[in-house]
C-alpha cells in the first residue's frame, strides 16, 4: 500500500511541468466535460426489444431512440427490468429479442452500483491519470478537486475509499475516458449529499449523452430532459423531467378513467398500439428533419466553395474550368432548392 502511494507521488512529481501554478478554485467551480470523441446525431436505436427468463416475459415491445446530447431517465416498477435493459444496451447481457444499433462514433461507458470499472489497487490520482494520460498535474488536481478529492485524498488507495468516494471516482473516470454515451445504473445510491450534488452538476455540465436508471425523483428532476417509463408492455416517452412525467401521467390516467368504463380490452390495446405508432412516427419525422438539415448544410457549404473558386483570379483564364464549376453550381443550387422544399413540407406537417 505505502509503496503504491509513494510511486503515485513520484509519478505526480515527474509530471509537474515548470509553469505557474494555477488556482484550484473553490468547490463551487463547475467544469464542463466534453467527450474526446463526438458521436453522430443518432446515438442509439432500440426496436421491438423483448426479454424473457425461464419462460417468464420480463418486458416486450421496447422501442427507444436516443440522440446526441440527451439526458434520459429510465423509470418503472421494481423488478420490471430497468437494470437488465441497461446491461443489454451496454452489451453485458446478450440474451434478448429485437434490434439494438448504435450511431456513428458512439462509445459507451457503463456505471454500476458496484463500481466494477475501478482498479482497487490503484491510487485515486493514478486511476484518472491512467484513463487520461495527456492531462498535466494541475489539470488532474483541478478535476479531482471538482469531485471533492483534496490534498492527500488523491493518494488514497481505491480499495480504502468509502462508497460515496468510489461513486465519485467511478463517474469521473467515465467522464475522462473515450466514452461519449454514459449508461448509469442507480448512480445516486449510497451517496452522501455532497457527492450527490457533484454527480448532478457533473452530468448537467457533461456535453455527451446520458441514459440513467434511477428511483431518485430529485436527481431526475435536475438532470434529465426526457423520461422512458418501462412496463411489461413496452415504454412510454415523456419529453421532460420527472415533474413533467408526473403531470402528464396524471392527465392520461384521468382521461383513461373516464373512458375505460365504456371500452373493451381490445379497444384499449388498439389505442395503446396506435399511441406507440404515433410516437415512432414522430421520432422518424425528427430524424428525417435532422438528416435533411445536414444535407442542406453540406450543399450550402459546397455552393459557397464553388462560388469562391469562381471568384479566384486563377479561374478566369480557364474557360473549361469556369464551365465545369458553373455546371456543378447550378446542379447543387437545384438540389438545395428541392431540399428546402422537402424540409418545409416536414416542418408544416
């Protein structure tokens, strides 16, 4: 233990560069964590996912769409399979039916309640430095201080940390890794108030994508902007935090209470199916709009480049080049106009 701590101190000394020491700042300084690699707009697509154990259907008809930058909470009754769903997405469990696909350059990072991503024999500072070797000594100290590791705390052995300290360190390790899509299973469990506040602030200031299973309504209220309510028949999407979910669910239940008396089970199931189809159609529409906007941006950039080339003095003497550039320019302008028209149709519908 002492040898490991001494080695960490020596490693830290070797990494200190001759520079003016920056202020570590107060506990209230908020750091923005930007993933090393940016994912595409479409992060995750789950289609018709179903899970069974020993002939017992845990859940079915699960359809989820996750887009870059979203902070999403998964809620539902105990035992419904929320953690199982997260482990399937993290590729820890592979026994399921349905389709799961990730977008371009998506790198997942999984946080579980046991903090299994930590090396128990490492020191705190080495646990982060091994994940982010490009950071210098002062940068490491700054982010460790943000996660409430001060002074000699950073030379503690991971095995000797409290549950709250391990939780903070595990999250920091994920946020300094190559992950840009964090999968968090009950991250606030066993955390003290200070650790929980650090967790909330860090996720709010995280510029990647987050999918979290949690029973903590206050945490969900502060961090997430979309909620999936998991049941044995699938998921229902709510475009807001936990308070929004409670409000909309109450409205739906009130409406259902008024009409259920006069409806058969077949009618109710048909309506639920139609509701899921509407949500799927809306998600597909949003995806189509994003793809169109990307194409529009590409065409606008290409038109700008072609117009710039046409204005260059070196182009004036080359008649063939001018004709070729003009032809490409006209084609791109026509295509752009078609994209504008299509985009307006999607927006108006």
